[in-house]
């Protein structure tokens, strides 16, 4: 369904409905109330509610920081630095992309807004700028567990732990998987190499040559703002620093044994409270506007929350059907467990490219991949990393991906030109990642 419709909602719901029909022995008179009951039952577990709340409230935090004017002030600040070369302009955007890792769309927009005024000055093509925006969005966000991406993955992994499919701590497994997220790491390394050496290939090389011939002058105007950058730094710092504190408290002194859902839940609550008090105290925002913007930002994440809710339900259905053990039994005779991660990477990449969503791919693949890994006794962090990498790879390449579209918009680049010029770099990173998953599958 994901490949046919390119709609993750339909795909997840179809999986739940078909699964319920199988569990009911084909009784079509009962599957509708059973499916509804399955969805409603997701609100009966505290950790699921906390994870859903975190995903939605992260949208509120992002919105509040965005409308505070702090990001614009940050942009003005870095523009006034001594940026004198094409390399330094691109490295500035690269650094900002790494620093702003809360949400991929925000990252793409900020990097594009920051670097675009300098593009004309240093003859940077719009295609190269779009590549910079796109490569510092999803790949960077997927490397950090303390954002919306982390919340989704923690929830998906948590379902498998709660149902007894795998053992361990969801946060620990995700943290151990991050260094094995080869596609994101290779993509960031390749981007840095391209910026540092100034060497391009394929369609990007032609785009850069055309930019050198452009006679248009750059915009050297500087904006001014009275908003301090602390309005961005402090909330982010409160959220990031409070997570390990709450992990420590919930784990009774052991961070890795702490509850990830509780930690992110309380860190978001604390951050929202801090923003309300700090912004009001500094005259940045009234309480009335605060609640208005918070509501708006939370509303923008309802779709993601719905995906997570459906993913929770699908996870339960696949556990009841014993889907993972069944697939593993099929693969056991014809698939060497050493190549499981490489296979999952390719499947996740295909689904993500076809649907344009990495989050939807995680929701579809994690409930299948982890039970397979458990039965085949594969390395769990490597399998999780393979699904994450495959999802990011497909999302990075797909012309229907939201981050790909936003990156084109942020760089003022023709969308299909961005896809065409970025694809060779993504394929290089994907090929290297595939080899690494195969190699580490043997080593681990």
C-alpha cells in the first residue's frame, strides 16, 4: 500500500485492518469495532500518551522559538561575521545545520535563509544551496535522539519492548544505534568534503559552472533586530539538559535505565514553562500570544502524532500475528543473518523513496525488523540503524519528500533540478552505507 498510494496513513491503517481481519478469521462484521477498539486502547498506556504529547508539544516549542524573532537575530549575527570565501559561506551554513537539529524542515529553512544572501556574492548555485539545506536537515536530525525523530523512534522501539518481542531499554538501543546510522554520517562527511575541496561532479558541476557565469550582484544589506539570541539558546538548552536529569531520576541513578518517554515528557513540560516565563519577563511575548502560538505549533504536529498512534496499533497487530517470527522463519533458510541489516536498509530506502516520508518508513519497518532481528539473534542497534539510514536515504532522494520540497523552496531552486543534482551524491552515500551495513553485519 505504501508503494501504491504513497500515503502513509492509508498504508498503516490498511495494515491494521488486514491484520485484524486475519486475527478474526475473516469475520468482516467484527473488524470495524475491533479496529476502533485497538486504536482507542493506545491511550490506555501512560508511556504512549507521554510520547504522543512530546511529539505534539515539540511542534509548539519550535513554533514559539520561530515567532520570537530569535532565529532572525541569529541569522543577522552570523551574517556580520567575516565571511570572505565561498567555502566559509558554505561551512557557515553547514555548521548552522548541525546546530539546529530539532526539526528537519526548520533546519532546511534556516540554512537556506542564512546562506542564500551570500550565494550571489560567492557564486554558489541554487542547486548547491538546496543540496546543503537538504543534507543538513533529515540526516542531521536522525543523528540526535532528543527531538521529534527520537520521540518517534523511542515510541516504536518501546512497543516492541512492551510486547516482549525484544529486551532492553528503548533509549539505550537508540543511542547505541546512532553511531551505526551510516547513511547520515556518510552524507555529512561527503557534504563537508565537497565544501572543503570545492570539487563537484555530474549535474551539480554543470550547475556550479553556470553560477560562475552569473553577473547578478549580491545583496549586502544587513537586517537589525532587538531580540536577543538567548530566546533561542535558552529553551533549547533547557530541553536538552533536562533530559539526562529526568533520565537519571527515573532510572534511580542510572541514566541508561531511565524511562525515555518520561524524560522527554517532563523535559518538554519544563521547556514550555520556561519559555512562557522567560518570554514574558523579557517582553518578547504576552501570555495571550504564547498560548495562541503554542496551539498553532501543536496543531502542526497532529499529523505526526496520528502516524505514531497508527504505528503503535500496527505494532500490536504484528505482534499478535507473530509477523516478525514468521518472516524470520522464511528468511532463516535463505538469508544469512549477517546481511539482514543490509537487506533492511534497501527495503527501507525503497519504501521511503516511494512514499517521500522517513517517519512513515520507520513506522512500517520497525515493527517488522525488530522481531526478525530477535528471532535471528541479530545485532539490535545495527538493525535499528539500518532502518533509520534506509528511511533517511529514500527521504533524501525522493522528489515527493517534504524536506526535499522545502529545501528547493529555501534555496530558490527549481525542484526537479535539486532532485537531479543531489541524486548522484545521495547514491554515492547510499552505496557506501550498503557496504558498511554488510561489513558490520559480519563483524557484529
